[in-house]
């Protein structure tokens, strides 16, 4: 396989990003959305995330976008400002080829550099054998909770798994300032 290139996402990537997410919505259980958002909505979401200063990356092979990932607010209230949540989606043909790991490692690097203390993964249809749980475990996240039956999609109840990674000392020290706040 040709090498995976990770780079910051650009507005020109949005049609590919929307197509990857559309497949995840229609055929997967990682997201609990039922109807795929259209390109204008995906564009709005992209601009909201990037204008807040959060990292948003794509993975490509030979110039073709095969996955994307971004970090965003875990929650927006001020006490949560030191926590960030990830989202990662991979094109069906690229799954199981290390794309998710490359994207998540880049997000960890970016969010550590920004000064975040906690990285939270909220994994839809989470269970021990899910690819996302395995990916996050390989990247140092630990299981911190399960919300049983929190979603219903494709005719079945789904659990949500919560995983967490300490960054920049986690809770061992007090922060100097909130990330992305000037």
C-alpha cells in the first residue's frame, strides 16, 4: 500500500469528507445520525470546528482523501475547556489499513500541543471487538464507561463506550490557561 499522508483538511476536501460520512451514517453504527447531512451542512460543521481553532485533518493516498478526523469541544461549558473529543471516519475501502491510527496519532499530537488535558472518545456501538475501541486502546486510551442501549439504529440497540487519554499531565497539575482561549 502506498503511504498514508496526513494533512490539514481544506474546504476543497469537503465533498470527499461528506461522502465518507454519508457512508458511515447510512451503513455504520459509529454515528447515531440517521440521515446523512448534505454538503452545505458538512461545510457549516467544518467551519465551526476550524474557526474555533480545533485540528481537522484528512488522510490521503495518492491525492485521494480516504479518511478524516477532527477534535472538537467535549462539552462547551467553561469547566470542560481542558477536554476535547475526537471524531474519526474512514472510507470503506481504506478500513483496517492503519488510516485511523495515523489520523488519531496526529490528533493526539495536535491536541497535546494546544494544551488540552483530557482526550475523550465517545464511541457509538462500542464493544470490546469494535474497531474504534481497539484503535483507541492501541493509542493509549482507557475505558472509562459504557452507556448501555443509548442508541437505536439499523434495528438494534447500541451501547456507547467512553474512553479517555490524559495529556499534558492530565489532572496531576493545575493548568496555566484554557486551550484555544486567549
